[in-house]
C-alpha cells in the first residue's frame, strides 16, 4: 500500500470513528430524557386515548375489552365523545374555563408589564435583587400559599371586615370574598404572575435604549415611544408570558377547589371528579383529551403569532 | 443671527467637568465639526444640543429661541446615532416615515416626503426591507434619511461613520458632503478622526478636556494651529522648543536648542525672550544633497535614520547634528523611478522662512 493511500484510509477510518462517537454521544445525552418522556408522557397519553374509547367499569375504572357475558358492556365505542357533545354543560364549562384563563392572562399582563419594565430599566445591581423577589414565592409550597389566601380572604380577616364595614355604612349587605369567583381569580393571578413577569423582563431587558432616544429625538412623546417602539418589540415576551399563564390556568383544579364556591368549577375540577369521585375513567379521559387538544390549539396559535412578531424584532 | 448658539455652557459629572464654559456660534447651512479625542466632551455637547442632557450653566439658542431646557422631542433638531438606532420592527419606509407620523403630518404628505427621501437616499428598491436585511452603508442611509425627512433646522451626527470600513467610509464622506449641500440643512458632526473632520467640514472646533481649543476652517486649523495640542492632534507635525530672539517686521528669529537660529513667520505677542514651540509640517521640510536646499533660509546638516516608503510619498526621519529628529515628507512624483536617500546618508534639511508656526507655551 502506498503511503498516500495509507494516509487516506487512515483519515477515512478516523472520520468514521468520529462519526460513530458523535452518534453515541447524541444518544447518551438525549436518551434518558427521551426514555423518561416515553414512559411517563407518551405511554400514559396513549393509555388515556384508548381509555376514552372504552366503557366505564361496573364499579368504576374500565369495563373489560372482551367479555363472553353479553350483559357486560365491552369493546370500543365513541360513546363518551357523544356524551360530551350531547350535554351543553360540558362545553359551557370549557368556555367558562377559557374565559377565566383569558381573564387571568390579561390581568397578569397588565400587572406584570409595568413591573417588568421597571425591573428592566433599573440599575444592573438592583435588577437581580428584584428578579429574586419576583421568584421568591416559589420558595414556599403552592398549597401553603393557597391556604394563606383562604385566611387572607376569610370572613375574619381584616380585608373582609373592613369591606363589610364600609358596605354596612352604605346600607348594603356584607360581602363574602372567600369561596367566590373573585377569590379564584385573585389566587390564579397571584400564582401565575411570576410566569408573566419573567419572560417580559427577559425581553425588555434586551431592548437597545438608543431606540428610545432615537424615537424621542424624532418627536415621539413618552406615550408614543411606548406604543410604537417598546410594546411592539416586546410582543414575543407578551406571547410567551401569556402562554405560560394561560395554559396552566386551563388545567388548574386546586385553586377553584379550595377557594371557589360550589359553582366555580373549571375543566380541571371536572376531570378530577370523573377519576376520583364518579370513577368514570373513560369520560375523564375524554375530557382530558379535549383539554389537551384545546391547549395544543392555543399553543400553536400563540407560537404562530409569536414567530410572526419575532421575525420583525 | 447664528442658527445655533451655545453661551458659556458647562456640564459637570460629579467632580469631572465634562464641558467647561463652551461658547459656539454656528451659522445656518454650515457643516460644523466637533473634533477631539475620546472624553473631550464633544459628545456631551451634542447631547445637550439634542436635549438628552441639560447644562449645569449656560444657555443654548436654536433659531434664536432659548431651548436650553426643552425636551428632545420639542427641538427642531434630529440626530443620526452612532449605532444608527433603526427601529428593527419597522421597514425602511416605516422608519423614514416615523418623524412625519410623530409630527402628525397629513397622510399624502407623509407618502410624498417618504418617497422623495427613499429616492434621494437610493433606497427606493429597499423600502419594504427590514433594517437587519441591509448592509452597513444602507443602514447608514436609512438613518440619515429618517433624520432628514422632516427637514429639521439642525442635524446632529454622532460619529456616524465609525462603524463602516475604510473604503465605505470614504464613499460616505463624499455622499455626506453632497447631501448637505443638496438639502441645505446645518450639520453638526462629532468625530475623533481628524482626517474625517478636515475632509468634511466648513469649520471645526477642536476640543480638549471640556474646552474648545480652537475654532477655524480646516485649512487654517492645519496651517495655523494656535496651540501645541491642536498642532499635534491634527495631522503630523515636527515640534521643537524655541525661544524668540528677535521680533522684526515680517519675520521672527527663533532659537531652537540643539539646532540653532532660524527665521520663522511673524507671530503675535512674541517679544524677545518669549518661550514656546516651533512647529512645522513634514511636507514643508525639504531634504537634499546640498545646493538646492542651501538656497533656503533655514538649513541644517543631518543624517537619515529611518525611511518609510508608502507609494505616493516617502517619510524620512533625519537626525539633525547635535539636535533632535525631524520628519520630512517627500512626494515620489518625479518622472522615472523615484530616487531615495538611504539610511546613513548625510543630507541637508531645510525649510522656507515663511514655513512653520511659533506656538506660545
């Protein structure tokens, strides 16, 4: 073998070995998370899709797929989907949940935007401290914080007593803050506010301050500078923050359960009820699938809007 | 009445006096440059004219009106920023139309003026592009168009050519000169590049440590600097300590230690005994083998120590006998192959009696 050919072969072998190493590395890195998702997300999802096409068992759970006894319901059917659309109450709860999620998102946006802007325009040193304060509530348990709201909004709390006192002076009936849609909304906004603040801050912090100088120099008032420069440039942050609030709120069941009244149930409560109380697993699965599909539709819509505005930014 | 007038403007940042009692008067239609090293206060002056910074003392008049405390959006002044600061979410046309929209001009006027500016800036085919899709030179033209579309009384330019490469910078310099002549808007230009200032300006203010050292036309600034700093900052110059021996009508006699007595042009307030410096440009210094240089009033023997050939010219560094080094710049424009002196050659160095300038301490 000539020396040239030898070197050529050696190089080719080396390239092959490197490529093989890269493949191994790729699997080592992405393998575990992939496995995790397969076992704990894809497989249960598939089980749920199958469950939604089956009949409920006599004592809860699922009816058998096959039974020789004709009196026992068995096999696959679209019955649960028919049931979902036959009674408008379910669609109504879906619509109500979407409206609650939308309201939460909008309130979070209006509260978070000025805060994010304030943080983004503070000195670098202060910014880190302020971001820390925004995420500080995560240091305590979610449920503990919800129970804290039960106390804060309770009839014995200063807030309720002051409000009722004022109303009494005006000759009106006292209010009950706890176990009301109001309490649910307050807690939903409280819990999800950081998820809006952080993406907004991350976006606003990257804005070039020279752009605002330029806008002002070219005759834009403070109001015009915000609506024509800052806000349009922050749209990607607005969209990702909104997705981070809207989607979890749709599936939330703990807050309405603990702070809402009997009528204040959302999709999340409905699903929980099907699995744990009514024990109608096929219908619970159907509701879950409908929720997942709606959330995916929303996420797709948000991503589309977001990418369009990102393209310009 | 000057279009822009700064009266005793001072700006302090803590203990630092960034701008120290600056007075300037800029005429309508002028291309005026603030030139100085970084940190000399030129950008602070510009920001105070634009309204982004307020003076601690002094007044600023634009078009005869005292606008010292007016916010930027209320001044008939637009700025071209060093980073261009184009709005990334707007197309070229939207960027250019921005100041017209802010001024609430009628829709048809906005269209007409935007189209005119796009034509003028040779951006007509780029109107629907976004800034990130443009080259540096094109972005520069959008920034200029956006600042000029509403015909401000005054255009401020903050080192607008600094981000461009050398070749493009030269092209943009010529474009700027033509543009300014075409639109007739007064330009106030800030730069630290003296060649740029000389090439573009009608007048230049050289700044140093917050003060204006000299305001003059480029040729006068180059030929007749008033201080060591200006002489040194603008172009290359030979500078020697000197003492006035005799101040006659029409010339001055100077004593340069290590060189000898020379004849220099007359200088103001140069009584015998005055100490200062004698400065002379390398292109005013001749070197030769003997006779031709010996006819000059000032000539001294020397030895070539270094030479730098750069195509069009050659720079010689000559050591004067018992004295300092002097730089001479000779054009290589003689017919045929250029002839050079070599390192180690003994030559005569000379200059005319009316060349160079005496600078006070």
